[in-house]
C-alpha cells in the first residue's frame, strides 16, 4: 500500500506542486511585464504620451528664445534699447548683448515704452495682450519658433501703431521712386531679381542712398538683395546686398568706400567673399532695425 501511494499519490502531488510553482513564476513574470509596460518609456507608453508634449513645449520655447537672442546679438545695433521679460533679458546678456541696453519689463510694467524693440515672448504677449501690436509695436522684424511658443522681435513705433501704419504706403512709394532712379543709372547693371525688389520698394533706404553714391564712383553689378531676418513682415526692407564689379579692382574699392561711411550709413558687414558659383563678390549689410524712409526715419 505504501509503495502504491508513493508511486501514485506523491508523484501527482509533486507534479501538482511543480505546476503551482510554475504558475506562480508565470504570474510574476506577467506582472513584471505589465509593470514595465506602464513605467518604461517606449512606443505607446502612457508615461511617454503624457510627459513628452510638455517636455517638447519647454524645449521648443527655450530654443526659440536662444535663436532670437543669437539673432539680436548678431543683427541688432548695439545702441538699440531692447525691452524683454526677465528670462529673455538674461538670455540676451548670456549671448553678449550689452546689458546696459536692456529694459526689463516686469509684470507691473504698464507699457514697453522706452525701448526701440520689444521681444514678444509668450510672457510679454500675455502681459500686454493685443495692445502690443495695435498700440505700441506694429512691425515684426524677425520671428522664431511657431504657435504659442514663438518669439517675435517687434519694432516700437515712436508715434504709435496707427500713425506708423498710416505712413507705410508713403514710405514704400518713396523707396520705389529711389529704386527707379537707380535702375536709370547707366553705371548699374541689375539682375532680374534685384530689379523686381527695387521697383517694389523692398530695399532698405540706407542701401538706396549708398548705392546711388557708389555708382557715381564706379560701375556696379547688383546681383541680389537679402536680409537674414526669418519671419519678418513684408513691410520690412531688405538690409543686405550682393554686388559685383566690372573690374577686379572694384571690389576692394567698394570695401574701402563702405568702411569710410559714418553714423547711420556705416554698415555692420562689408567684405569680399565668394558666392555659390565661386565668383568673388562684395557683400554689405546694415544693422536692424533699419529706417523706413529715405531721410532715415
């Protein structure tokens, strides 16, 4: 009897214990797998779906501030006063923009007046609302990022937005007239693209005046006008030009002429380089913000 019991009952009991042990191990493994699925980042992860949008938004906002800061430090004249929220002002100082030219706009500030440019971060837009564009700063001269996280660099109109916008048509007509005068100068050869920008009033007044004077000294080839200002309004004139010369000595003469200019007509960039086709050209670019009118206003 004992041998029969040992042979049948205890063997089945051992098997039963083995089955129970294996079932417990499988259950633990499944439990661990489910736990990992909800806690580890990965495709379809609940944590990832909840956390990623917020993290991306913060990263995009930080990237837009950094891009705007780098552009302002590189392109904006160092004597321009810039209004900004505290975080943006700190970013500008870190990029090397003069701290003495920054106007921190604290939450209690009633307006951005006192600055010539205002950096419209989400904080500043929330602070001033629609008045930022309709009352103080109607013109976007550069923009970085998109949507709610974008950072706009806005020009503050000295006499307010309405007066500024009322003069935009006149400013453009005067630039068109000056552009047509350049096109009539026999010393200037103009590419099709540059011609179109001249006759549509898209060229910075400083360039129009300087090129007119330079053409009296030597023949010019206007290859292109440009402006490294992403997201700028269509009303912002182009601040840069690529110019060729009829003779090899012409390019150094252009550099010398531009370096001799003073005040508002002294360019930020004036040098010889090679364009995409390998041709030596002279490039000139003025600081932002540029004037809208030929008299420098």
